């Protein structure tokens, strides 16, 4: 029997409840995986609403916004990049799960039983704990996960700073469930576990009283994102903090927390944020003598070195002094606002692409993904003041106009086409002149 409400739009009440993992088994149980709604996509308006609420509350009670514009743009850019593969194929977390279920399951638990629903809730959360913990304790997994920790701010936009690669290892930790729990039940909880973790990325909520004993809360997760020594490798929970209490990785919030990586990367460039630690592993691997030591570079902790414990030495972690100043873009506020505007234009095409993906040709999809990645890269170059930033931005604006002329990029409101063309023609002219000046200046310096 199919659930007739499976593909209906999520109401405001349901949207709020799904963000806080308060949905009921009878409204989120589906016989087949095709019936399971894309809750993450449906949650987009609620992401935006909660971010605006956080901004308002922070401004009223703390007198300042909850973070920096350049950092928030970088976090949202990472979130966009991490979702692009979904345009072409189903998540590997779901694909591998279905394969194991169809070929190796030991028995079938009923998909419409509340007991199956709650067992899956605990199973996904337990699997997430160990995946998250290993993402901190295994260097090659940390290379993907560090993206999420690279922000030196802590707000709801930080939750969107996701790795494009970590799903290629996370599936391993959920696979044992595939021997008995139907894929449709697993797919629901995989999404809810992710959505729950959005709202805990905030500083505007202090303490939740008795709930702190059971649930992962903003206070617990602030510790997890801290680079203070007492915060390192603590509080790996997804929804329930009980796993950290059981396995000895729990730490309560104490002294003020400094956020980010122990060695900040000081960049807003998209691909550096995503992949810089892979480059570090590569160079360290070749510089480290001996096969077993090279093997350890990949599979032991990020702080490991010859003669050190598996997870490295805590005394080598830089002390937090309280005087740390987060890295900020040196560009003007006008250029930051310009970057936000360009990001908003890209986001409109991004949302429209996901909305109509099935109706678009493969070529149009590829060209749109190329434009999205080019936009995210260019914004990073602008914020970092890279030497080729003006050239890349002029090229990006030209690409947008070209794709628009050939029908691969169309605004959802057709009457905006003329405005779009005028605006981006001006952008091409402006950045083209800037590019010529930079190239001319560079050639004179070379002489």
C-alpha cells in the first residue's frame, strides 16, 4: 500500500517539525524508496527562514550579525557544490544501501511498523556517530570532512559548508542496516538526521536544560567546532549525545571557544577550501620514509607523525589565546555586496535547475553545472583578490550571456531577460577594462 501523501508539498508545520526531527512514523513511512520525498530540497525555505531569524535575534540581543559576509558566502558555496552530483545520479549512500538490501538482506522488517521506524532512527544516528568520529581520526577521511570545520565563524550558514567528497565513505557505516531495514525507512532518517544538525550551528541558543543530557545541542556542537585543546575530537553526535557519553568522547562547553581549523587556511577560494588537505597528505606521503609510515600518513590521525601516538600529540595543538582574529577578505564592502548579488543570480538558476532537472537535456545540465562552478570559483577569487580574478569574472559574465542567448540559462521570469542582458553586459565591460589594466601592469612589471 502506497502512502498517498508521499509527494505532497511540506506544510509550514511539517517543515518546522522535520527540521527538529519531530515527524511521526505514520506520516513518514513509505513502502518504496521512490515514494520518499526529497526532504532536504523541501527544507530550503526553512534554511533561509532560520538564517534570517538568527540574523535578527543576533542583531537585537548581541548588537551584531552572527558572522561575516565573506565567510557565509564560502559556506553556502560549499553547500551548493556538494549538492550538484544529485543532478546526475542518486546518492551513493542510498545506491549502495539498495544494492546490499536487494542482494544480501537477511530478513525484512515491515516498512510500516513504528518499531522499524524507531530502530532506523537509532541505527542511522549510531552509524553517523562512528562515521563522524572516523572522519576526525582517519586522515584521508579528515581531508574531506575538514571543509566543514574550516569556517572561523559559527552560525547557521556554517551548517551548509559541506564536503563534496565525504559521502563516498559515509555509506560504509550505514551498510549493516541494509541487512534488515528497508531502504525507504533508511532514506527518511538519513535526511532527518542531516536536517536536525542544521539548527544546532548557532550561538544564539545557550543551554537547553535537561535536554542537554540526551540530545546534541548548540552548546555541545559548539565544542565540536572549537579549536581549543579541550574541544578537539569531542562531541561527534548527530542527534543523540548519548553515544559520546557512552564512548568517552563527550565534553561540556567551558571556556570561550575559537572556531575553525587548528591551522587556519586563510582563504575563501572554493577548491582550496574543499581539497587543500588532500594536497597536504600527498606531499607528506612522499616526504615520509618507509612503507608503513606512508600507510600511516593516510590512515592514522591528521596529527600523526613517526614516533607519535595514532591521533598525534595534544600539546602540539596551538593554544587559543582569546586574541584570535578570523581571516577576512580585504576587498571593499561594495565588492562583497557585488559577490552576494552574483551568488543570488546563480542561486536562482541553481534552484530552477533542480526544479526542472528531468525536463532539461544532458547538455543543458552540464552547461549549467559548469556555470555554477565557474561562479563559485570566481567569487572565491574575488574575495581572495587573486591576480586573475578580474579576467575570470569577465569570462564568467560572458559565459552567462552566451548560455542565455542559446537558451541554456533562462530566468524564471521571462520579462527579466532584457535586464539580465544589460546588467551582465555592463559587468563584462567593467571587468574587461579591469583585466586589461591588470594584464598591462603585469607586462610592464615583467619588463
